[in-house]
C-alpha cells in the first residue's frame, strides 16, 4: 500500500488526512514551500487516494484515521506508472506541445496564458475519463503569469464537483491574493541537512559522505536541490574555489574575476543542460550566485573555526586549510566578506554589469584577506 507519509511534513499530512476523512476536501490546494521538500510527491499521493477505486482506511501513526490508496487496483497501477488519464500534470515545458505552432516556438520560461488555457482551463470542464475524479497538479505554479492567474480565477472559484487542483508553489508572494484566497494554502517546511545527507546516501549509492554533506549544506533544506548539486558535482567547483580563495592575497584582481566568470560558465552549462528553457545569461547568473553561496560558506566556516563550533562546518574535509586560513583572519573580516557577497548578489539581481560587480567584489575580498 503506498504510504501517505512524506518525511518531515507531518503538519501537511495531518491537514490533508483530516480533510480527506471528513469528506470535505477543498477543490483547490496551494502547496507552498521550498522546491524539493516533497510537495510533488505528496500531491501525487493525494491524487492516488482520490483516483483509487477502493481506498483503505486505518489508524495512522499518531492514532488519527487516515485514508490511503490500495496500491493494487487498476487506478493505483496507472498512478504508479504516471499514466493515469485523469491526472493532469501541468508544467511550463508543455508549451512545446501547444496546438498553436507560434506558441510552440516560444521559450517556456513562464506558465503563460496560452499553456494554462489549453492544459488547465479548457480541460476542467470535461468529465473524468475513468469516472472517479480529475486532478490537475501544476508544477512551479508561481511561474504562472499574472494574466494567466487572472484567467484561472473562475476555474478555481467553481470547479466541477469531481475536479481538484493542486498548485505547487515556492514563492508565495508571486501568487495574486485573489488566487491565494481561492486555494487552501498548505505550508511545507524545509528538511534538516542531516536528513538530506542521509537521503542522498540512500538514493545515490556511490556518493562519498563528504560530497553528500556539502550538497546537503547547500540545499537550503531541499532534497531536490541537493540532488541537483550532487549531479552537478558541486564539490568539484567548491574544491577549485577553496584553492583560489587560499591563494587570493597573491592573485591579481583581474585573474580572480576571470576565474569566477569561467567557473560560472562551466557550472551554468550544467544548469542549461538540465533546463534548456533558460537563457545562457540566466544560467551563468544563477551559477555565479551558487559560487557566491559556496564562497560565503567558506567564510562562515572560518567564523565557526575561530569560535570552535566545529559541528556546523560544511568544509570539514578541508580542516587543515581552514585552520590555517582562520588564523590569518578575524571574525570581523569574515563577517564583512559575507556581507560583501550578499551585496554583490543584490547588485547582480539589479542587473549591474557582471564584470564590474566581480571586480569590486574581488578588490574587497582581497583587501579583507590582507595582513591581519
Ligand atoms: Zn487503488
């Protein structure tokens, strides 16, 4: 029987089970939380219960009643295979399957009104194919444009009796208040880094513990993001970064800025391969921000080393280099470096010229790395 428990999301599980059991399931859910913490897995469990021919009812781990899919009926088998005709998974790349060839030629960066109309609004009116229910799960629903969100209002307001919609959202502030008020907002929390590192070990049998630990530390509590870091071999980028940072006081500013640019290009190419819809410029910008994140972690580790909070150190594998770098700096300088990194990130977001941002950042970091 497919279990309903998505780990570390007890609150969401309780809320939905209560509604399922009371036969008062809202027609529109908005699952809100960071990417990769189990929102989609959870939505698929819910879809499975709604489509299952004979769901089981039993007592859950906390004694409260729970309803689970049987796991053996034809609907459950179709759900498990991801081919149930009444599950409509909606995502921005569907633009490539739009009826209109001019729409198909566009980049699918957002979920625009054309995709939302063809794959959600127009389909809501039709009957479920297997007769039980029809469920729409919308990935990255915070990328639905304002125009498309407005177009969806009526659908969310009064969907047919057997239709359910689940919007998966990481940035709640991008949803119009009118959408939020029509959905049942269910919060999902971040996952603890130890749990993520453990999960990485389970999912990727060959991953060394140091890499799992680093990817988990960088995941902002998201297993999905940690998996991407593992796939991108973020630890290799980090290793080159640390070597560069140790040499920083002896490097020319232009050489370090060029290093950041070429490293961001290499990492950005991995991002662009995974998501061909994003532009190369956007991929490089995201990669640069990831490198800044790694840099900030190095400085945070220097702080933790000087205050002996060793259990918080992400780069524990570089113990000797950390200890020696920590002797050459002060907590005040490490904090100033971290502040400078977030300021540079803010300027990048404000579209300040990348090279200009990098030159200024490197000048500041080099000054901070000078004789203590
Ligand atoms: Zn079933």
